[in-house]
C-alpha cells in the first residue's frame, strides 16, 4: 500500500475496493463458484502450481482462471494449454489486481460461458508479497505461496500477506537440499503471525506434497457446496 | 503503483516524491556521497549481497546503509555486524521506500555522524519487484537484483524495474545447476527491455561474480568523485 498519500484517501480507496469485492463475491455465490486468490512474490511458482493443478483436477472440477500480470499473456498462454478458460488481465503499472479489474474479468466469463457451469475460479495475482493482500477481489479464500529460496524470515518481514492467508504453500521443496533452509523455523515464524493457517510444503516439479494441496482445494469447493445446500 | 485512484492524484504523488528525491540527491552531492538504490522481489538476496559487499569493501570505502523493511530490524541487525552505520526505516504497510522516508534517514545520518566522511550510501529497498522502481529516493543509480530461481520471463512481466536499472545482478547463480535456467534467454529478455544495463551474474554464497559487482560499485563512486573534481 502506498502510504505516501493521506490516510483518509487510503481508507476511501480500500472501502470502494471492498464494496466491489463484495459484489464480485455475491456473483460467485449466485453462480455456485468457489473463488480462491493466489498470491506470492514474483517467481514463487504460482503458474507452475496452476499447471500441475489443472492437469490433475480439470475434469473432476470445472475450473476457470483469472490471470493477472502487469504486461504480457505469457502465463495465460501457459495455462490455456490445459483447455480451461483463462481470462488475462493486464494491470499496466498497477502492482496488484483489484475488485474492479476482476469484475471486468467476470463480465467476460459471463459473456462467453455459462458461469453456473463452473465449480472453481482460481485468480493468479500479480507477483508481489505486499500489495495484493490489501485488495480483496471477491475471493472466498486466500492462498499465499512462499518458495524455500526466499528465506524463513519472510512471514515476519511481510506480515500482512501471511496474516491474511487461509492456506500457505511452501513451494520449490525440491531445492531445499541445496539451501540452508529450515522448515521448522519457517513454521515457527508463520505460527507467530497466523497460527490457524493451513501450511503445505510441496514441489510442483517433483509432485511432492501436491496431493495435500489438491485435498485442501477440494475441501474448499465442498465447503461452498455445503453452504449452497444449506441456503437452498 | 496503485492505479485505483485517479491519474491526477497519482501524478501529484509522484511529483511530490520527485521533488523530495531531488533534495536528497542535492544533500548527497553536497556531502560527496554516491547513493545507490538496491531493489528486487523478496528473497532475491539483497541483504546477503550487502553482507558480502561490506565484508570486502568496508575500509576501502566508507559506507553507510539505509535499510527499508515493512517491519522488524532483522536485516539491519545482520548488517550492523560489519561495523557500518545502518539506518533502519520501517515502512509499516507501505510497499516501498519513498523520498520522505529516506530524508528522515539522512537526517539521522547527519545528526549522528559527519556525512562528509562517507563515500557510499547503499539503500536496501523493501522486497518488491514493482513499486520501488517508481519512487526515486535521491539515488545516483538503481541496482536491480533477480535470482535465478525467479525465472527468465520476469524482465518481460515486470518491465518498469528492469527499464529503470543501471545495473542488474542475477543472483543465486550457485542454484542454476538445479534449475531449468537459461542465462542467455534471460539476457535476451533483458536486452528487449533495457539493452544498456550492466548485467552481472553472481553468487553471494560461493563468491562467483562478486568481483565484477565490486568493480562496478567502485566505478560508480569514482564517477561521483570525478564530477566533484570537475565541479570544484
């Protein structure tokens, strides 16, 4: 968050975004879609994990992706290979997706498909460990990724993202043997910031741990399904 | 940059910051200090490189560090071991250092030391591959770091940081053998965005390539020294 401008402006900005996020969430709820917001620093492996996830779960679940990048459709093109709708949003100079951008993406989803057919929308945010955590887009849950190469101190140094996360994926576990990486120290640091978070170490490259991620993902879709059943 | 607020506000914000950066640069020039702004995503190895740099060059050059972090003084404490002044700035929820924050740091430097004694101030920015590139702090040069684990596509996906950089350090080269990493492809992508940048691959862990970085660093201090000599 750019705190250079004044506090009142900042509060207005976040309030306007929150109202837009609430409208997006109401759309998702109406369509019976679970939406998850994937966030991390650049290069932590969001797209690689989505590739693995689409390869494994597309078919079992009906998935669409909203792909946020400052420029290019490089990531969107990687995911289109898996035969799912990928809505690319270029944020330009903006360092995060906001509710208004995602509303534009949902408008395209509604125009090109019947959104009621989908179970799950995965939002891949701009690679940034700070700002995306403050801008809800209408998601039901937040997934943060941190790669083993980034260091165990990051939850303490960038607390907002880790406080907000429902699930924290520790990625690139295959590289851990080549680093001075201590998963227990990382888990202790995470515990100081967010003791409730579901922590899943994994490697999209080797597949280690990805079943636990798929299990968590299915549980989130089921929770939504149950809520709908209760509401009906 | 948060583009959610309107364009006029954004221009005002950047103009106000630029004026503050110009004042900081005038202070640096008056004191005969070269200032470099180190920027990267989180965990690319800025602090590890600074440790290596202070261990090698402290003594040959009189160095101070301005250390930006959202919270904690973890990085500042790592660098204080090297016996140089480290001015820690906690940015709170802000995703980057700005000129005003650095002005506060310079005020502390001036209060506690004679700033004319210093050759070089190294600013370690908040770990963020987007926003710091848009907020000058009064530096004479920008150094971007990208670790080999982050992927060759990053210059295309986060162009502003790479356009602005005078020197681009490709870090964690020791991990390259364990990745599908292609330095030539990365260099080609960098060339599309900023063909003038000085590109230095290195590993702070093994020491490979760090001499080229020290060489570039010395050349920057010399350039400033020459400018002073011309001005005198």
